[in-house]
C-alpha cells in the first residue's frame, strides 16, 4: 500500500502495525509525531520538511529502507 499525504497541515500520523504499508510520503506538513512501528514491509519513507520531535520506526524488516528526512 502506498500513502501520499504530503502538502497538508497534518500534525501527527500513526500507522502502527500496518503490515500493508510499503511507501509513505508525508513531506511538507506540520508533523511533530510519526509512528510507523510494526510496519515491517515499509521500504520508502519521505518525511522531510516537518517539525518532527519523535519518529518511531520500531522494527522494519526490509533489507533496504530509503528515508528522506530533513530536520529544520
């Protein structure tokens, strides 16, 4: 599953234990909390341009995960 929710005013996202999540694009929001723990098949995450104080990735079993993260 691919979720695209970039360019909004979101302040938190929780996808805990969502084993179907493979790609998450949530850049350009106001996220201070992002929880993707238990999303074991996630392999692409773009969460740049947010206000993240916490990023919980838990255990991700993919051999490769591409994370785009820029802390401002």
